[in-house]
């Protein structure tokens, strides 16, 4: 019987990306099933019932979803952060979880600069703003997005510093990036602080009051990672104390309304996560996802497995 591959995306891929994934799938003789823009989590729970493989974006692959997926063998998160997958529940059922690292990172990095300029120009309010040239961008975690931020920053003539205890200094230096020794140093030296840490238990509310307090006068926090890694109480407290700081985040924090009400032009939040929402990123991540599924079924390839 043909393998059944479900794409379940509440926030859909561009239609051209879906078409490409579908073609690859059907060329291999797999059945392609599309469930996009679904409204309820129960829709996802029901949709996985008889599928062999699942491709998602930020869709929540909970233990309930896994529990209902009787034939599921592999889940690919078409993207980098897989904090939306219950990997433990998947492992218990012998289901392989993968991500597609690097496939959408340029799109996310470009959005970080879009947000930097938007904040530097007073959210396009017509008043005199500032420029990125000559400023220091601090990159918090030098992974796929971080290194793209560094590359683009050089085009803006910015100084680039980074902190990442898991990456050799030599790698950053080869990219023309100055590694700093501590996260405190990073935050205290940056005009723009670009967050790229994953959302894992150890990073929840990591960017807190104490850390932000050390930031330079007039600095801007750019969060294209996850809202969970920034301490919202910390933002509320330090922003009330200091009128010079700004915060832009790709996806609204839980306390977004309160922040907007209190700090107005110093904060900006996208209504939906926009970082990877480009045609190129959708094609890259979606096609990588289906190819990884095929490679797994045909050759047992688990290169991108994250629940080892
Ligand atoms: C990622 O982790 O790859 C990005 O946050 C993109 O997420 P999305 O596919 O939900 O837009």
C-alpha cells in the first residue's frame, strides 16, 4: 500500500511550495494529503490517524496527536525549532522526529534586519531616526540564523559580536565576528541584540530583567527566536524604569496588549510569526522535509533526527 504523507500546517506554506512537495511525493508513488489553515487542534489529532509521515511547521504535535497516529513513523518539522514536537511521546512510540536546519534561516535573518530598521526609524513615524551603519549588533547564539545575521550585518557596515558557548571562537572569527566571553558582555556591548537561542527548558525566560538592565542606552532587542525565551515581567519592569530601550518580537508576547499600551512606539510585534514566511523559505524547508521522509523510508536515513 502507498505510504501516506500528511502536510498539516495551520499557517500554510506558499502554494508553489505545496505544489513542489506534492509533485515529489507523487513521483515517488506516495499519497499526498493536505490539511492547511485548520482551526482546531482536534483537526490535527483527527487528521493523523492513518498517515505514515507528517510534515508540520509550528503546529503542535502533542502526545494526543502522537497517541492518535497509529501508523505514523516519521514527523518532520519543516523548520529549525522543534519545541512544538513532543519528542518524548514520539520516542515512546518509536516515531522518528526530524527538523530541517538551515533551510529557512536567511528568511529569518532578513526579517531581523527589517525589524531593526523599523525600530531605528521610529516605526516609520516620519520623525528623524537612526541608522544601522557603525552600530554593534550582538548575536545571541551563532547557529544558522545567527551566521546569516552576521553576514547581512557586514553589508550594513555594522560591528558584529556574538556569544555562543557551543561554537568555537575560530568559526566566528573566520566570519569576521568578534566572539565575546559572556552573555553579560554581549548584552552590555550591543546596540541591537538579536536573539537566536532555541526554546528549551534551560532557556525559558533567559533574557531577563538583570540581563536587559545591562544594555547600552538606546539599545534594541530583536527577537526572531521564541517568545518564551524572553522574560515578559522583566521587559515590563525594565521598560518602566528606562525609556530608552526598545523591543521588537516576531510573534506577540502573552502580555503584548499591556506592553503596547504602556510602551507604544518602543515595542513592535508581528501578528503571526513571519520569520520563515517567504516563498523561498517555504520551498526550501518543505522540499527538504519531503526528501528527508523519502530518504528515511527508502534508505533508513536519520541524519536530521532530533529525538535520538
Ligand atoms: C523555525 O523554527 O524554523 C521558525 O521559527 C519558523 O517557524 P514557522 O515555520 O512556524 O514559520
